[in-house]
């Protein structure tokens, strides 16, 4: 049953990732990959909130699989982040590449921590 929940979550997360990427990126005319960055931050927030909620209340394993592994896993994408960062560096946009790498890691961790704290405060 867990694998089915992962599949269902991914069926929502993957198209959501694509939609977030396209909508956000269409609003920016820079070479910085704002769409992927936004999708990844949303994934970090969802997973952080789930982890925080799990620490203070009983979250069913099926919901963890649906939201954590399926939805957040398909929504965020390390491969696209890596590809876009490498592409920026190869095309001479080394500052954008370095910014993307550094800010994505720091902001992703920060977003997850803040979302976890929000969940703990909400469920405690």
C-alpha cells in the first residue's frame, strides 16, 4: 500500500513542479533558474512541515509516503538544479551558478527548518 501512496503523491508532485517552474520562470527575464528554485523551496517547506508534524504528533506512514516521498520528492528536483547550475557555469554565468548553488542549499535548509518549527508550534 505504501508504494501506491508514493505513486499518487508523485502523480501530483511532478506536474506541480513543472507548473511552478513554468509560471515562475515566465515572470523573470534573467538567466537565473527561478522556477526550479521556487519548486525546490516549496518541496523543502512541505517536507519540513511534515517532518515537524511527525515529531509532535502521530502521522500515518501512508500520509508520510504520500506527502513526503511522493509529493515533495517529485516536486523538488536535485537533478534539474544540478543541470541548470552546470549549464549556467558552462555558458559563462558563473556568478549565477555560484549563487544558485549557495542560495539553494542555504535557503532550502532554512525553509525546511522554519516549516518544521511552524508544524511543531501548530501541533504542540
